[in-house]
C-alpha cells in the first residue's frame, strides 16, 4: 500500500492574503511550493490584516462577511499550485472587523474551536505559522495536546524574550535573522530563504521610468529617501520617483519629520508619483528603473529587493539585517547615514546632503547604467540564488525529521483539549 503524502497545516488568526504583510505573502508562496512537491497543504485563518491597505486582494471583505451569516468557517479550494495540487483554505468569517485590536474574546474562542476541528479533520503532520499573541499561543498548545509538532516562521526581529516553548522548529528567511536570534536569545533558527513566485512579481513588458520606494515609513528610511529626492530634484531633474504607500503615507512621515526639522515644511518635492498598495505588483515593477530600499530598522529580508532583481531592476539598499542577502549581486548596498541610523528616535532625522552623497551618487550610477548587460546579469545571478526550488529544498530538509514522525497517523478522537460529538469518552459519559 503506497504511503500517503505528508500533510502541512498553516495556522494563524491573520489572513494569508494580506498584501501589506510580507510574512503572509512569504508563507502563502511557501504553501504553494510544498503543494507542488506533492505534500497535502491547508491553511486556517481569519480576515485580520496588518493594515487596511492589505485588503487589496480581497476587496470589500467586511461586506462579504456580512453576507455569510450562516457559515462561520468556509472552505476554499485553491488550485494556484496546479490542478493536481490543491490547497485547502479554511476561512473563519467570525472576525467582524479586519483589524486585530477589534477582535473580541468570543470571536477568538470560536476561532480556536474551529481550529481544533480542522486539526481533527485534516490531521496534519506539522502545524506551521506565526503569532505570539494569546490566541496564537493557545493554538500552539492545542497542537501540542494533539501531539502535532509546531513550526514557527520568524519574519522579523520583533520576538525578543519569547521562548517558543511549544515549537519543535524555528524557521526564518535570512542568515542575518538566524544570527540575530542566536546572539540575543541563544535560539537555533534555520534560514531557508524568502519564497517569492516570479510568475506573480515579474512584469512581461517593462517601461522603466521611475525610482521606486515602497512603504515610506521612518523604519524603511523615509528620511534618507527624502534627502535623495530633494537633491535629485535639483541635480538630476530627469529622474522621477514613485512612492508606493503600503503601511504608511509619505506625507505622514514628512509631517512627523518636520516636527524635528522645520525646514521640511518649506521643502518642495517634485517629480514624485504616489501609488497605493497593489496586489498586482507587476504594474509597479513594469515602470521601475531602480528600487530604493534605505531601511533604518532591522530587515529580516527585504522582499521588495528580491522582487526587483527578479525583474532585472538593480537595487540601492542599506546594509541593515538581511537586505544584503536580498539584494545579492543585483545592486549596491551602503551603510545608512550616521545621523539617522541606530536607535528608533534617529529615524525621523533628515540627514545632510553630504552624509547622503554616497547614496545620491550610487543612485545616479544605477539610473544611468541599470539597463546594461552587466547589471542585468548581476540581477539574474542574484535572483537565481533565491529561486523557489532552492528555497523549497532547504525548507524540506529542515522539516524532514518532523514529517517522518507522521503525527497525522495517530487516532485524534481521544486527543485535544475540546471534546466533540462522537468522542469515545463523550459517548461513554452520555450513557451513564
């Protein structure tokens, strides 16, 4: 009798379809890659988003949820990995608002109940996900009670002091993040790369005409970008800038910076185009000549940098965290300007033109040379190192010891913290 394929369940109260959240996009593509390798894959999540801009992929979600009063858990069969490799998405419609802080205790309790039912129904060998909030910790505990190994996907530097007591394996994208947690917390974290599907991000017909800056927040280097734009407006008026607002607006960042540097109130930004978050990121990269990623906060990877090099777009980025791994040979990486680097309170300082001169000159170089055969080859080489097959090989190698335990073969009817109708113990109790 042939052995059944391994089963993986991705679990999080947040949705996998949040286009403002790099972690959700990473894990969705990870599930697709595992499905293509023949694993049975499923997810359970709710309509919680990091930011309202993330709802671009599921427009009018709240209205859709209001129209489904009778079904709290809906099953959608996703065939994006191929007709023979379906992914089952269990979508919890019980969260009536899309922001995490509006979730009620009752909604969280019902989500946990449905999650336990999915564990019974799907019988995964491994539960994978992220989240250290109270509901997520209850989910990890429930998997442990079922005897199912849990795997945590670390996609940022925000988990200091969390011990991951119920997790058999910790994964991350970059070597920089693995080293970050090893040095600060003594944790063993396995870097597997960042899962990006080129079919979704690579534009077929490119018309490069902008320097693109995504998410103009202080942590992403809005101050550095502001100085570069102001200088280029004067020195190179032929260069236009495209700012994609995912989690924060450029105006709000400039207003926050102007409180510390009143000169910004008189600054005139020219040759600037503002765009909202896009599910179809191809349209953004189709018009991008250079990607600017001057992050000041720790970047676990820098997804947009790898998406850019996959499009043959050279990147100008900071040396923060995993960004150099994301850029590879496909761009130029520089240390952040000293005045706005380091502590969070520095991120709102507008660096001087002299501090930013290396950045400005590097941008001019990439603008003038980015379409050359040399830069196109460098981008292609960088993209190949983060190809889906290479990342999937590393992921399966890390998961193999847990999958070989075949936790889903166990009899789940007597396991779990919640007793359902049909449980042997429950039937015995009812006959007394």
